[in-house]
């Protein structure tokens, strides 16, 4: 008839090799997607199997959450209560967000909206490099640099405390939050900026009035992912908090995080013992918290798509 | 010339998005080798109509199509190989989409997908399609530069060249001149008149005079229904069934 690809003239609706290939690849990709669900369900089943029977039969749930006494190795009467650790994790994560949110949003806005050319490229590479620093290195910095610095500056006996861990965790979370926030800002179409600029808006006004409202959900998502990161982080907080069971009343108190407790103690418990099962109960709690945070982040980001 | 063989028969077509009707009760046929114009104000359902024909509704969550669309006697939704269907019914969208490939590669994409590898054959297709889309002279010396860097009007012609590269039997154009200057619009209109020898064209347009210049027959869509279908000259001469058609054509609303 005319130029281009030949069409099958006799039976035009035939299933070609490409069609079958498409179906096969769709199947494989589907398996890839499903595997994530299978894994998450598998992990959940594993930790609940190890921890749930203990939590359901021997544990007083109200006391578990409301008493700070975690004495797993007491000869007389071991107790497994996690309020102190929840306070530890929450205070460190909270302080980390106070540090990380201004840093990361500022960096993201600078990179996405103000920096140009080489500065911008260099910054992006740096931020990604920062994100790749292993958490044990951060913990090491907390232990060997921040610790003496805090003792010196604030004249406190111990430098391994909420302040130390919060700053370390904040600096750790900031690069990833920056990356995600910058992606959110970059996803705002240039036409929005042009439309605002065309009305004589200054750079700052463009950012405040056009870009930030459009990127709002993505930025919130970045913050929530940072919070999730804070809850889940183990090694750096283990090294920088001081790791002592304590209800904190100031940022100079040493605390202990939920994750760090599992990491430090699981290796020394007998499999199946009460202590072992109590650690798994903490695991269930962490899993649920992380799940909720991620779900929230997902719902927030999904708000973008709905417009 | 315009044949009388129906290429597409649309019967009782109704389209809704998440339960909200967008178009309903469309009955019309589109004949082989004609230019079929569709005019009507915004939100009349023109684009939804095009989407349903080559099953782009598969992409749109919540979009539901009822009724039948017979393409050479077979309902498009009965096609097992939807990709083969889309190869035969090409679309040009209102805003040009230059894929992030070279100009040459943009046009050669579809032929390559269907297995044409010989360079001379590809060269031939690319040159002919670009010539038909009135773009060849402007780009022949820089075929490898990025298609997405062309101007809006050039990108639109590139899109048309790309749509032609897989020899569709039906070419649907959705307000193609929205981002194109008047001179280029006229050149593309000439191209469409020539293409009528070889394929069937469905032309959705906001410019009623463009429909008059090009279309053999024209349908008037209004508020989610097809008000009437008739020979374009009849509609413009006032031989209409509904006075709203004349009102729209003469610019009294819309």
C-alpha cells in the first residue's frame, strides 16, 4: 500500500513472536514484583513466629510499653519492658530530624533551584557520596570525635548521649533526604517556574509560591523516609548513644535504641529462651512502626498523583 | 477518491471515566480513504473517541468503553494482538512528542520494531516519511540530532512522519495544529490531502475552517454526544439537523 513495515495481509490479528515475548517478559517482571511481597510476608511470619507466642502468653503488653525496666539477665526476676528504649529511639530520631530537615531541604532547594553548572554537579556527587558512607563510620565519628567534643563544650561527664546520636543520625539521614527532596523539586515542570517568572516573581518567590507547593508531597515523603531511616538505624546509634537503659530528661543523657538492643543482645541469648523471644517482640514492634511510616510516606507521595 | 466501504463502524459507543459519562450514543461510520472531521467545543468527548478506537483506553485507569467499534468488521476489543492493531491505527497527539532519539531514529523506530534492519530500506522509509510530513528539507543535514530539540512545529511534523512510518491504514490526528504556525499548518494540510489516496484520516480539530478545508464528512460533538454527522459542505451550508451545529460553526458559541 505504501512505505514502511509490511502488514500481514491475510490474518492481521495474528500473535507474533514479539507478542509472545511481551507476555513472557510481563510474566517475569510480575514475578519480580511479587517476590517483594513474598519476602516481606516471609520476614513478618518469621519474626512473629519467634516472638508472638511469648508476647501473647507471658508478656503484659501494657507493662511492656509503659515500664522502662529492661532487665533480661536478672537472676531474681528478669523483666522485659521497652519504654526506655522507645524514649531513646524517639528522642534520637526527633533530634535527628531537627538537624536533618533544615539541612536537607536547604541543600535540595539550593541544588535544584539556585546552583548552576559545575557547582550543582559537584554538590550532587558530594551528596551522593555522603549517602554512601557506611553507618559504622558515622558511629566511629560519634565515638571518637563528637564524644570528646561534647564533653569539652558542654562540660558533661559523658559525650555519648542523645545530642551526639541525634546529630550523627541527622547528618546520616540528610544526604538521602536531600536526594529525594531534590528529585521532588526537579519533578516540578519548568513551565511552572516560567509562568511565575513571567509575572516578575523573584527567585525566592518562585521557589516559595510555585515550586514548593507543587513539590509539597514529595518533600513530605522525603522527611518521612528520613524518619523511617532514623528508626531503623542501628550501628551508629549503638555507638553514639551510650547504650544505657535510661529514661532521658535532657539531651545529655545516655539512652538506648530499640534496634541497638537487638543487635547487641541477640547473639548472646539462647535460641528460644524468654530473652530471645522478647528481642523478637521488639522486632515485631519495629516492623510495625516502620511499616506505618512507610505506608504514610507512600500515601503522602500518592497524593501527588491524584493532583 | 472517497470510497463507500466502511473502514470503521461505531455502534452505540459510550465512554465513561470512573462512572462519569464522557461520551454516549455515538453511531457513525468512517469510510475508506476519506478525511473524517470531528469538531466540537472542549469536553465534547472528541479525544475520548480517538482513544477508544486504537484502545488507548487500556492505559487510562477508570476509563470504560461500551458499544462496538468494528474495524473492517471486527471489534477492536476482540483483537488479541493489540500492538498489531495500534500499528494499523496511528495517532498524532495535540502536543508533539519527540522521543529522546535522533531525528532519523525517531522515524526509523517503528520499522525497526517490526524487524526491518537493512540500512538502505530504512533510509528510504525515513526520507519518504519526512518528505511527506514536509520536514525533510529542514532536517536532512542533521538527521542525527535529537528530535526533542526541534522547534514545536518541527516536532509536530516529526510526529506525523513517525506515525506514517509504519504505514497505518487509519491516521488519527488530535488537534495537530495547536502548536504549529499557520504556514506549517497549511503545508501539513496539503500533506493530509495527498495521504487521503492511501489511507483513512480522522481529524479532530478546534478550527472549524480546517474541517471545512479538509474533511469530506464531519461529525459535530457536543457535551458528550455526537449531535450529527454529514457531508462537510452540507454542514457548512446550513443543511443541518440541529441548530446547535450551525451555531457552533458560525461561532455563536464554543
